[in-house]
C-alpha cells in the first residue's frame, strides 16, 4: 500500500469519526425533564417534557414570555398569539420523535414553522430559545421518574 493510500484511509477514518455526533450515542433516562432559557436574568422559555426510550412523549411550556408579554396568557394581540403559535409548532414537532435526532431539526425552523407572523423577529430566534431550554433540561437530567 502506498503512502497516499495510508494517508487517505487515515483521513477518511477521521472524517467518519467526527461525523458521528455524541448525542447520537447518548441514551437519556426515562422520565420528566424541565429546562429553561434565560436572558439578562429573565426567564423567557421554560419547558417540561416526558422522554421514554429517547422519544418525546409529551412537551409543554411552563413559562413563555418576552419583556412584558406573557405568551401563555395573551389572547387579544394577534402578533403575540401568532408568535405563541410558532413556539408551539416548534415544540410539537418533537413529539413522537427521538430527541437526539429531532432537536437538530429545530436548527432549520423554516422547515417546521408554517406561519409568518412578524418581520422584526423570526422562527430562527424562537427555535434557538427552545433548543436552549430543551438542552438545559437534558443537561440537568430527570426531574421526576415515572411511577
């Protein structure tokens, strides 16, 4: 085997190892998880979800706000209600899917969120907050175990 062949095999081996994400091999415990996204000391997104064999069985917002807007309580402001709808589309996408794979999909929210409700922010910003809250929950570990 030539040196070029050896180098090529080593490079291809390294590329295949780096292509595998650590999260693909991690298995999360069954249970309820809670996590949050905070900015400037203010909680904006707080999620709670149930995992079973790495599959999201259910997910909900415990808190969803920005500045003076409580997205979970607002019903009159069409933009706020629309933004809440985008957040809900993002988390509902995860239900029934393997968290290790589906969470990466949120990095392309345009493929998930169907409604465009405003021009000054977007689904990308919202997805980042949801991703951070879910990752926070996974990093914290199980909040409560199934009974």
